[in-house]
C-alpha cells in the first residue's frame, strides 16, 4: 500500500512538472497594463486580470505538454532536457495529451469568466491566436532561426494585449515595444546556451540552431540590448508619459533596467547561465534586486505620486 501510494505521488509530481508551473511566472506580463494603468489596487480591474493570468497559465501549460510530446526524441539527446517527464518516460504521451486537454478546458472557462458584456469573444480571439501561434511554432516555425525568437516575443505581446483588453486599460506603444524587445533579448539568451552546448560537441539541440552560433547570438543580443535601453530612455523622457503618470521623474527608474540587463548579459556571456530566464530571475539575487527595486520605484511614482 505504501509503495503504491509512493508510486502515485511520484506520477502526480511528474505530471505537475510537465505543466511547468515555475514557467507561469512569464504570464505576469498579463498584469502589466493593470500595473502601469495605476489600477493595481482596483478590485474591479484586478479580478479579470487575474483570470486572464490563470487562462494564460493553462494555455502555456497546454503548449508545454504538446511541445514535450513533439520533442521527446530530441530532448533525450539534451544533457538537461533529457530529464523532462515525457523524455525520461515518467509520463506517457497519452497522459500528456490528457493534461493538455484539461488545460485547454480550464483556459476556456477562465477566459469566459474574465469577459463581460460580450468582451469574452475578443478575449477568445486574442488567446486563441496565442495558442494557434504556439501550435504552428511547435510543428513548424521553431525550425527556423530568428523566426523562432520573434514568435516567442510575439506571444508575450499577446499576453500584454489580452491583459489590457480584459481590464479595459489602454496599452501604449511603449509597453508593446519594450515587451517585444525584452523578450527577444531573453529568447536569444536561451539560444546562446544551446549554441555553446552545440560547440562543445552535443548533438543538434534545436533544428533552428543551424542558423545560430555563439558569435552571431552574442552580437545580436548586444544590438538588442542597446536598442532596448535607448527605447526605455525615450519612454522615460517622453512628455506624454510624464503627463500621464504625473511626474517627470520616470527617467530615474532607468538605473534598474540598465543594471538588470547588463547582469543578464554577464550571466549569458561570462557565466554561461542563460538557458532558463525564469530560473535566472528566481535565483540571481542581483537581477531579483533590480526587478523588485524597479517595481517599487515605479509603484512610488504611479500610486503614491512621488513628484
């Protein structure tokens, strides 16, 4: 009886691991319009935003299930991904499809609950486009260099747009640009990790890696890093932004962005620790300090109107 219980718990743990709940942190982008729209403390706006956050958690988990089923053979050749539930054999492909179907049903329920007065149809369109884009990515687009990271970044932009639509908060062009640039930068960082593994003699880890090498990714991320910083400076110095937020001190938040991005670049190029942006965020104290400091700084400007 004890052995059976232990086996069941091991299977449940493997199923939860397949859903990658740690990666749900990425879906906080859904809450970005709520935060920047100064409505974080408004229950009327927070409730649909949280429902959309849950909807994207379910959507992303369904994509992870599909991705792990599709990539099981390739993952077995990877020194780290070989430990994933399906690649390691701890979860069957059939169970993977069942979990995927459950996640999709929960997505539909959360999306319907987040919508009001006919808004749920639009939310279904945005989230549906996100899922279809990831479906095409899993079956086809992930094979092509550059296209793969653009698709990933576009998925984060769709998260932001869905958050704005659910709460009725306008999403500025600055938020869209910064989201796209930042997520492209982070996605290329993951490719850099794979490029290093390929150069060390590991088998081809991603089909798109034939279009990448460490030098190309290093140069490209440097350019995107510079463009991202310039874009943020333009945002922080914009008269429109200063008028909307109510203070000209937005530019003072730049130091957190500057230090955080440089630290991530250091982890990528010097420490070779860019394989998982989520893990880096959760375990790198310096980056965590930059993120928390930036959020608190903006909170003071947005909510306490520190001028």
